[in-house]
C-alpha cells in the first residue's frame, strides 16, 4: 500500500530542495543537504535530482529514500 504524500505549505513562489529536506527534518542542518543528496537518491516528479538549489513549485512531488513523499502546496505568487 502506497503512503500518502505529506503536504508542504509554502508562502513563497518556490522552496529549494535543500530547504525542504531541512524543514521536514530529513537532515538536521542546511549544510548537510549537499552530502545527503550525493549519498541518497531523491526523486523530484519521479526523476532523480541531486541539486540542493532545485526550485520546487506547487504541485511538485518529492520522494526520499525512507519512503516518505512530499507534495508542494502553496499560495505563493503566481507565474502570470
């Protein structure tokens, strides 16, 4: 049975992958993001991505090795 994704609310137009990992307590500090992404496969919209600065926008789905999944949900500025 597939786990439901945890919704991550953002107020800005985007959040970076490194910020997400820290805010969701997957890593303890922002400085660990580079190491974590080098050592672990993180999927963004089902594609591997190891860029801590990767911009995540509402609707993006992130999966980490522990099996946790996150979906970005936000009220940030629209791209219009």
